[in-house]
C-alpha cells in the first residue's frame, strides 16, 4: 500500500523539473498546494525571495513520493494564501450544468462561461504538477490543463 504524505500548511517545497531547473510551491490546507511563478537553475532556499513571487495556481495534489520534492522551510500562511480556493465542476452528461464552489463550503449553479479561468475540481499527481510547471515556464500549453478546461459547447 502506498503511503500518501501531507505537508504541514506553510511548508515551502522545491520541485525538481525535467530540464534540470527547479520550481517552488507551498503547502496549503490539505490537499491543496500553491505554486510560485519562480524557476531557478540552481536550488534556492531563500524563503523571502520565494514568497515574494506571484502565485501561478492553487490545486489539490496527491503527494505519493514525499522525498521527490524538497522541504526547504516553513512559515505561517499569509492572508493572501489563506483565502478560499474557488473551483468548478461540470456535468459530463450536460456541459451546460456547472457548479462553482470554494473550500469553505459555498456553492452555486453557474453558466459554463462563468467557469472560464477557474480550476476544475481535480486532484493532481506530482509528475503532472511538474509537467505543468515546466510547460508554464517554457510558454507551452499543458495537455492536462487543456483537458480540464471548462467545455463551452
């Protein structure tokens, strides 16, 4: 049986990417993590520098290989990272039926157009997060992101 490990909220993570560079993330309330718009060619452990970067996305992540992402420090979660995470669900039988909801329990029906730009409810595997980060940094579309976008038709 595979052991799933959750990082303590506020934990900074250094993520090795396939091209030899590093991305950076932060554990939020399980199972969510935030990922910074920050990539380095050599490992960085400067929490001030990392925390000063914008957030690219916040998603639910299943950590199956806890040792593959380095824990580089911890700090209390800032107010901006403690805000509810808003996502959407879309009915696979009828694309017109969508629900927008957040991590504190708010929920409402929505038109598909209202979901554009929101993350679809999904749990990401670590390797898919690594691919998404590298694709984002390289300016290329990511297959998983494209697949999870809201369907308008």
